[in-house]
């Protein structure tokens, strides 16, 4: 049901969407209904925008797995 998202780490600019999505995914994985939301400055992240037909919405952003090393410690709070 809730496997790994192969495109990477999903990001949104809307905190409400982030909270709902985190809770939904946590519940899918059998965890608490309280998901965790991390925050970061958009300028400190190597973001990619979703494309229709590529398992992403146009207003969705994500960090590709190959870009994870560019996100250093202390970026998320």
C-alpha cells in the first residue's frame, strides 16, 4: 500500500497539505495518525517540480534521491 516513493521526498509549500499528507501516509504504514512535518527554506533545497503523467501533480515539488546529498544537516527544522 504505502511503499517508497521512487521519485524522492515530496515537498509542498502548503503546511495544511503537508500535515494531512503526513498523517495519511503514517496511518497507511500502520503508525500513529500524527505524521511528522519538516520545514525548510525553499532556497536551501534542490527542488524539482512534478509533471502530469509522472506520478506527480504540477503543484507538487520533490527532492530526487540522487539530490539527497545536497541537503546538508540543519536544513530542516
